[in-house]
């Protein structure tokens, strides 16, 4: 009896995943976007902290540009985070 239940559940899962590959790919892409956005925010924070540590007048544009570049190199999520921040 347990064997038949396992086979039925396995076939249901396989059929469901075969019919909806777009949903799974969409969830994976959304997760990658969020992960890139978090990494981009960390890049911007690191550039800000480096700017505060340098404490040099007029260096804010350099550190802002460096943070934007590092964030944008992560991918679409990082570029989005750089635009928002």
C-alpha cells in the first residue's frame, strides 16, 4: 500500500512540474533578482562606509560612482538597487 501511495505522489509531482516549467523558472529568476539587489545594496553601503572613512572633501562623487559600478556589475537586481539608492 505504501509503495502505491509513493508512486502516486511521485507521478503527481512529476506531472505537475512537467506542466508548469515557466512558474518554477519565474520563481528562480525572481530569487536571483532579489539576491542581486541585496548584493548591490551591500556594495553601495560599502562605498558609503569607505567614503566616511576617507573623510576627504569632494570625494563623494568618486565613492558614489564606485558603489554604482559595483552594484550594476551584479546584474539586473544590482542595477535596480543602484538606481533606487
